[in-house]
C-alpha cells in the first residue's frame, strides 16, 4: 500500500483496499457453508415468550462469566486500536525511523497479529481434547489471560528507553501485534463456546457491540493524550493500566468451570 500510494496517490490505495475487501467477501460468500444444526428439543411456550427471552438475555449479560468476557475484550480491543493508531507515529517520532520503514514495520505487526490469531486459537484447542479434561486443563480463557500479561509487558517496555531504540521498538510492536491482535482468536472461540444453546448470536452480538464502543473511543482518547503530553508514554501507560485492571478483575472471576455448562444452568 505505501508503494501504491507513492506512485498512484492515496485515493488509489483506498480503491485497492475496497477491491480486496470485496473479493474477500465474495470468496467467503461463495465457499462458506453453514454447519448442520444440532438436534434440540421443542421449546415450551414459556421459553418462547418475548418476556422470558428478554429476561434470559439480560441475565446472561449479568453472569460473571459473560462479564469476564466483556471486560477482557474491551481492554484488548483498546490495545488493538492503539497499536493501529500509534505504531507508525511512535516509530517515526520516537524511534527515528523513516516513514516508509515505519510503515513496513507496521506490516510486520499486522502479519504477527494474523499469525497470533491462528496460533493462539490453535494452542487453545490443545486443552479442549476431551470433556473429562475440562476441569483439569486451563481452557481457552487462560490464553486470553496470557495475552493480557503479554500486552502489559510490551506496553510498559515501550514507555521505557527501549521504546526509543529502532530495533527494540520494532520488536516490541511485533510482540504486541502477536498478542495484542492475536488475542481475538481464543477470545472469540471462548465466547462462542460460553454461550448457552440458542443464544450464541446474542452473546456474540452483545460482546461485539461493547467492543465497538471501545474501538470508537480509543483512537481520539489516545490521540488527545499524545497531543497534550507531547509523547507516547501516557497513551501506552493508559493501555497498560486498562489491561492490568482487566487481568486483575477476570483472573479470579467466579464461575471458572466450563462456561457453557455454567450458562446452561442459569438459562
């Protein structure tokens, strides 16, 4: 994209991005097949009433396991937004990299994030091989906690003199890309598995809606911090504090048994 922008202008990059997005959507629509639905019993009239469904959904959002998902997702998506907004600026202004080089590092950060989404989700599968092991193995959320720890370490390191070194800062951003973007793989898998039967769409939609609020608010907030304090340390510190708070609030959240069974009990 930087090369295309330099040769054909920024409008051409937007058109190229739109074409790639359209082709991706077309490919997905062409080849995606819905899995067969599991056989379930016929719901009773009380279960299908509007009032009962609304009450069940509200109770779902108040459950500790769902709160844990929302808190961790909000903090990590804020980190993801911060990486996207400030990486190139930090590398150029603080680490003294040329704009083109900083953009190439950001490409590596995005690639690390894509790899993280695949690898972290795949590694979380290793603890899900058998139902009898669910009580003994840490499960998918342990990988989300690991991502929270990793991003706190990386963000704090960026606020130290290491963040002014071109090599160290680039490596830290790649680290943050792997964990600060890759967290979404095990997190969304954990969310989908946590939803009770028949409410997966509501659970996913609610979590995405909360995340979207963080996506909207984070860029202007971080930009304001950078402009007011004339540096990036306050922005990285805020994201580190949010992640550390989410880690502290969710690592011991009640209801550490398999979440789907927990939600089924309350539904």
